[in-house]
C-alpha cells in the first residue's frame, strides 16, 4: 500500500493532485488498490474537474438558493459571513461541477 501511495503521489504531481487528495481517495473513498496508481490519479482528476458555468444559469441557481434560504441570507447580512459556505453548498447541489470560487464571488455580489 505504501508503494502504491508513493507511485500515485509521483503521478499526481504531474496533474497538480496533492498527496492529501490521494490519501483521501484511498482512505475515505476506499479506492480500489488492485488497480494501477495511474487509474486512481485519473479518477481523482476526473472527479475534481470544474466546468465553466453559463452566467445566466449560475444567476438562476443563486437566486433559487437565496430565496429558499432566507435565514442564511439574513444571517449573512447581520455579519455571520461563515454561512456563505452553506449557500455555496446549496448552489453546488444544482450545479455540481461549478467552480466554488466563481459561486462564492457571485453570491457575495448578489448579497450586496
């Protein structure tokens, strides 16, 4: 298992995949260690890809999340900025492969 991990980390470096991501896949996601380390790296790479979302689609998803979570919106406006993570999660439920930073920036703009 240690050799598998080391090989996966070396291969992951080429794709900007961290050792932490690889360890998470092995331990928490119970990766199949009977396959090659390349397969694990490719699986992590595929699952972590984000896509550019159409701004209109993102705007609609944010409007829906904000209207369905009025308490979180009021909490944010009263200074509890950590609830933005919850709102990001609500948008990501609708747009799984969207970039989290793009969602966060758009939510912050919508709440101004």
